[in-house]
């Protein structure tokens, strides 16, 4: 009983001591991530982004990170608590935080919200998405040179436009070099399920694929399977080269720093405007890196030339002619797929074998 | 050396009431050590867990938002557990309830009828019962173990949910995201107060609890159910059906879990999405046992667990605790509670290996 009363007293005192943690002069920035923050992966890329904000503003900002939060009613409460604790600028790191985050944004007009991978906007609520397909296109070119079976495999999270357009970009890049190449996709419906991702990767290898693409998996699961199975492998968001020292094809990195810093600038200046932020290589958000030494110099030159063309907008990954899985022409030669059609993409290009989950 | 637990003939009532207090003290003590090792603020953590949930009105309403489904499911499960029907698949019954209830707003997107909500309630209850009925049928017809069946049915329920969200029920304007349309206001429980998520569905568990209490304590049917579980032979001899116990236990749990699932999608979530249960189906098992399978005890247990979960969320944000540390603390609390409870009700006896002709129990 004595212990208890002491504890209770201590707890009560702590209530007085720690009540106010918010300093009016510093900007409190909150980051909510859907998976644990590891050395690599999606969540880590977001952390690197807010760290860049910290590097610029120093003591003027304070970063609060809450990791590994599942979408759902609990996430809504945690976001609510983050706002209640004084976070003025929130980065919501998963599409599952969209509806809860948007409600919160509407109630808190003076706070700024950045939301990953979504499609709804408000005055103070910007969804942000990377044009992964640009980087994946270049990876496809490299894959086309290295594949012997002409079969490429993709382990993919959710069949949302962001990921579908990335697979299509990869396929278009590969088939621009060798039109006989086909792509198989396994959808595992999770950002973070190492066991399932590995099983799927092994199944793809068993099916004859000798290049693997880990599409939005937050663990090195697929990358390690590639190394062990002797298949070249690449992934998104952050380099996982150390998990596949010999077979790492490269990385389609996302560097959120420029975008996060610009958004914080705008928030502090009072002119933040919520809009659909769709960022690619020309914004320095999508960066391709860590190319495998097995890629020939000739191919690297081709890739670099293509990269320059995409950055300068001379060419676009989704320039016509584009043919869908059913063999029907979607966009004729000389035309370009509209942004809206890419942002809402729900079809595969010719060359992808697997049907989309419908 | 062997250990044996003997049931105490006379146990201290005072100790029984002190049990939760001792458990909390022990959990606080052990996790304090862990927090110091993690270099996290000890006092702020416990403040987050036990004080912060009560610090403002919104937070208190959130406790009740969690309390509702926990109470509802745990009350129903406890009836089954007392009848020795081990339904651990309330999670799946909850998912199916959420699905069947969602059919209404998914197919009647434009309806503003006042009958939407009652229809969803009925469908949710029927869905949960239907799912539980599979286990009841397999148990009574083939004597299939209901622990395995209900657990595996939960996995199947989850896959059905994913199928619907990725396929026929996907929001056509939702860019292929695995979720349905947001439900219209008429398909949602009205909020109890402005600006909070707690809604009128909270009355369902309360009414249900009163019903269960009356049934178990005052009604002969409750007695029959318990006897059927404790001594099936005696029950058969007395003319009570143990099959009936299986059916009624599972249907009751399916009913409650189905409504709980419906209350989530027609409450804080407002649509059908991949995570609809918040793990209530499993947490409710803990609640049922924490409450000693007693309708009154379960009220306190559900409230306690709700506070603990809200407190855990606060600790994540305010005390910067990693989510696994939150789970460790919650786990410690439950383990210490169950241990303390056991030692109040049972005496530990150490049996030494035979050295002489007879064993002597140590005092």
C-alpha cells in the first residue's frame, strides 16, 4: 500500500511537472509513419525528409515522430493527440491516414498537413506522391540488358495508381530495349509483411523471373531473396545495397527533403496552399542511384540520356503509343497520357502478364 | 521438486479487492526499470497511462468509445466461457458483422432513409451470428474443436473483407484504394456530443450488460448453461442439453461481435476498410477473464483495458515511447493481474521428491 501511495503521489506530481511541453517559439512538427523506422525503407525516407527540415531550422523546429501506427480509429486518435499536443505541421505517412487526417485538417485550419499517397486535398492539406515510374523506367532499361529469361517479377503492396503506374513504367522501360520481355506481379496487400514478401519473391523466381522489383515494400525481404536466388533486384525509397552486395540493380530513391523544407517555408511564411503534390526527377525528389557494375557502359549512357530527356520534359514515360494488357491502344503515337490518367491509373500496359486485382 | 496449486477453501476477500492494485504496483515497478534502461521519462510515462486519459473531456469520451465494443463482446464471450465453449473467434464474427452491415450503405449509396441504421444493426447482428453458427454446427455435428474452428474462421473473414475491398465493394471514385465509399450521415450513429467520436451506439453494450446480468444471475437458463459446461453428463441427466449450450453461447457471441463490428463502421470509421476491429475480438477475451467472467467484473475490466489502451496512445505521442514498450507495459499489467489473482485463490505447494516413505507439504 505504501508503494502504491508513493507511486500515485509521484504520478500526480508528474502531472504538474510535465504538463506543458509546448514552446510557443518553436514549430512543432509531427510525423506519423505506418511501419517501424528501420535503417531503410519508406518510413526512413520520411524521417530523412523531416531531418532535413531540422537541419535547416535547427532549434526553431522540434520534430516528434510516432512510428508503426496502423490505419484505423486508433490512428485517428493518435493524430488528434498530436494536434492536441501542439504539433502545427503534420506529415501523415500513409494513405490509410487520409480520411482521419482530412477531418482533422478541416477542424484545424491554421495547421498544415502533408499526406502521403492520397488523392484528397484541402486548403491546408496536401497529398504528396512521387513519380516513381520515372525511375522505374530507367531500372527497366537496365533490367532488359541483364535478364536472360526475359521474365521480370514484381512483389507489390497495394493495387493503387501510384504502384500500378510504377510497374507500368518499369515494363515500358524494359520493353523499350527488348519487346519480348514480360512482367509478372504478385500483390501482397501490405506495405510491411516480410514473410509474405519473401514467399512471393521466391514464387516469382520459381516461375522463371531473374530480375526482381520490390515495389513499396518497407523491408529488405525481397532484396535478400534476390541476392540468395541470384536475381538482380531493385527497390524504391532508400538504398538496400548492403542486403544484396552483388545483385543490387539499383534504387529509385525518394528524397523528400526539398519538398518538406519548401512546405515548412510556406507554412512559416503563412502562404501554404494545399494541392496535389506530384514530384519526380525534375523536382529532385525521385533519384536513381547505386547502379550495379554489371550494367554495360553503353547501357548506362543510354539510361543517362533518357534520364536527361525525362528531366527536361522532352520525353515522358507515358508518351504514346501505349497499348494496354488487352492489346488495345490507349494513346496513339505522338500523344501523351494526361496527368489525371496517370494519377488514377487502373490498367496495365502490354507486357504485364498478371491481371490487376479487381 | 514439484509445484502444485491448491484451491484455497477460504480466501481473503480483502486480498481479492487489492489484487488489481497490487498488479498495477508491480507492473509500474518492473516497467520503471525498463523505462530507465530505455532512458525514457518514467513519471511522464505513467502520467500518460493513468492520468492523461482523464485530463480532458475529449479523451474521456475516447475511453468510452473503446469501452463499448470491449464490454459488448466480453459479456457475450464470458457467457460462453462459463459454459466451457471456447469461442476465440469474436474477431472474425466482428469482421463479418461489419461486412454485412456495410452492404446497406454500399448498395444504397444515395439513400437517406431513417431505416438505414436499424437495417445495418440487424444485418450486422445476423452476420456475426451466421459466422458463429458455422462453428456451432461443426461442433455439435462433427465435434470439431471450436477453438480451432473459430480462430480459423477469423482468418477467412479477413480474406473475405480484403476481397470485397479490392473488388466489388471498392469505392469507384477511390483510385483503387482498398476501401468503400464514405457512408452517408444517415448510416452513422449520431455523436453524443459536438466534436467527439463517442456516439449513441454506447447504449447497446450497456443494455446488453443488464440483459446478461439478469440472464446469468436471475434466470434458470443461465444456470443450465453453466452446468452444461461444467458437467455435461450431469446436465444431460438433469435434462439440460449441452448442444444447446454450444449453440446459444456461440450465437450470443456472434450477435454481440456482429453488432460491435457494425458500430465501428457506423461510428468512428464511417466506411468499410482493411482494419475495422482494432483487435477488440481478441482484447475482449482478456477483458472477460480480467473480469472473472462476472458481468459486473467485466464492466470494470473493460473500462480498465480501455483506459490502458488510450493511455498507451498518449504515451506514444507525449512520452515518446516506442509502441513495443507500450505493449510490454500492457502485457506486464495483465500478467501480474492474473498471477496475483491466482495466488489469492490458490495456494502454491512445493512437493519435494520422496526421500522417506511420505511427502510432507512445506508450510
